C-alpha cells in the first residue's frame, strides 16, 4: 500500500503531533471548493497502527473536507522516517505566504536541529542558502524584542544587521531602536563597543607579556604617573605592530609602564614620573592646574561625541542611493540651492581655491586609497612622469557607484560645504564649551539641513549636540 492513492475514512486521520502549523486559518473558501469539486490533491500520511494515520501534508484539506461533509479522502501512505516527517512538514510550512520572517527562522532552526545543513534546507524549502543562513541568525534574537521592533517599523535588513552583535544585551538594546531615527547610531555604537572589547581582549596578553600593566582611572592624572604622549598605540593595531611599538617605547623610556584603554579606541601609555626635588605648589597654581586638566579632559569628551556624529554622517553618504534619498534631478536642484544661497565666507558658493578632501571621497566611493595609474602607458615611464586617473575618471561608468552618491560625496567633501571632519561641531576649540551663535555652528547646522533634506535621519545624540543640550557640554561630566 505505500505510495498508492487510497481512500481513508476521515475519522482514522489525525493531525501529526509535531506539525508546526497549529493555526490552520480560515477554511471557508477551501471547504466550499471541496464541497463542489472534491479533494483534488491527495494527502500524504504515515500509518501509526491498523486504524490510525498521521497527516504529514494536507492538514488544512483534512479539516476543510470534514466541514464539507466528506467521510473519506484520497491519501498517499508514506513510509518516511520520523526525521523526514518533521523535515517535510517544516519545508511545506516554509512556503506559506502568511509566515513571518521570525517564524521562518524558527522553522529553519528546527531543521538544523534535525541535522540538516543550510544548503539542504534551501533545497528542500526553495530558499537560497544565503536566505537560510540569514534567517538562522534571526532565530537567535529575542522573539518578543524582535516582534516589538517589527511593529515599530524595523526592516528585515535592520534585523540582520543586529545579528552582527554577539552580546544578547547589546542586541536587545539596539532592537529597541530598530525602526527609529536612532537605530543607525545605536547599532554603530554597539558594533564599535564590541570591536573595542574584542581588540582589548586580543592585545591584553601582549601588553602583559611586555610588562605593561593596566592603570586605574583615578591614577591617570595623579602625581605618580605621566602619559607618554605620541605613543601612537591603537586598539586596531595588529599583534606585530603592537609588539614593535612597545619595544620602541621601552628603548626610549624607562619603566615601569602602565596602559589605559580609552573609549575612542586609543591605548594611552604611562610611565613612572622621575623623582625630583619638589617645589610646593601654591593654592593658585593647584587650582589652575586642576582647571587645565578639566579643560583638556572636557574637550576630548566633546570632540569624541562629534566624532561619533561624523561617522554617522559618513556612513549615510557611503551608502546613499536613490531608494533612501532623491532622484538625480531632484538632488541636483537641492545642491544648486545650497551652492548659491549660502554665505561666501563659509563656502556657501563654490570657490576655485577650495581644498578637496580626496581621502574622504575615496573612502565613501569605495575607490583605491592610492592614486591609480592611467592605462596604456609605457611601462618604462619613470614614476614621476606617469599619469594618474582623477577620482572622477575612476567613478565614471561604474554602475555600482550611484551618481547620486557621487554628487552627495562631492558636496560634503568640499564641493559646497567645508570638507566634513570628525571634530566639526558647535563648540569652542580652546575649552570645549558650547557656543550658541558661533560661526562653526551656522556651518554645521547648514550641513545637517542639507543632509536631512536628502533623507538623513538625525539621531537624538546629534540633535542634542546641535542645540547645546548634550551632557558632553557640561564641565561636570568628564567621563
């Protein structure tokens, strides 16, 4: 009887106990069709005992047939094993149009638990292997937070971006912002924090191996230790580069040494202060010294937040397309408006002597960091005589670089505005205090006006930096 089509009474057919689809939905239309035409597609079942079968494929048809008054339905009796039964039901469910992305992810994960590989799951369900892998990542996210994020407008791409975070706590924090203007900032901060911790864990053993120990926050500005300025150690340094820099420091300075990880990705290095005859400081000198230290810490704090804002702006330009902005013609009109209506002294109009930020353009347009030689040159031509392609020649004809992105990058890199930089903000450079009516403010606000007009979403952090309410402007907050 296996694989033959036989008529089986409906009272002998049971829903498979492991069927992932519990809600069969509205059966009215299907039942009406069966009442008129009968069951046109047989059910697939497995035999449990002499008088009972479990339905693997066709649970909706079974219930609709009962509602239509049928007493028996056509079935194909299969001898598939338990694992294949589960996989078959899951594969069938994956094709449902009303299935949510998260439900798909859960189904794929169940198939993985049964021992299937992503490629096999794709073959059985009709999805690409990449889609299966992306959905499997989503299955690891908190289900409630995932659902809440989708309800507040989060996209599938945003959800996949969140899976790059390894910490469940970080994932849940970013999910809260998914679908809002703060998502990009929250995600970027979390990814940077994750990378910082990974690099810290990577280089700690190397620092310890070289005899460098961590310094407590309270000792950084004490009288016992002094920072070695210009050490140039970054968290992103390779292991070999770090070892080389540490050896150079040990040659130039006398130990012992201490290190401190800053929130901006640098590694500050300290050495023991040489003992010398001390001249007691006056109360006035002590006060001035404390103010100087506070100003220095404060200014670094302010610049750090504006550096975060710069990265958000840069990320927007790097990924700018028609879908998240304007058409080429509309963008052109906006650029012309900003080029002609600004203030001359802040490059409101295009100036011949303006400095271009070539490095910025190369980065956001995905071009080589170094100049590219023009083609068809004599290979024996000396390097100082060689001709090189301009940035615009390298962009020309490249379909993967949208023209709207080129136009926006050009404007921000110096075509209309002063070239964007990490420390651009509404504050005084000498002490970091916020200046409501500063010239710098009018320039950076104008840049934000332009970016928002072409589709940029300003995060809460940036709004507070722009209106002077951010906590980094408070001298008391020097963390």
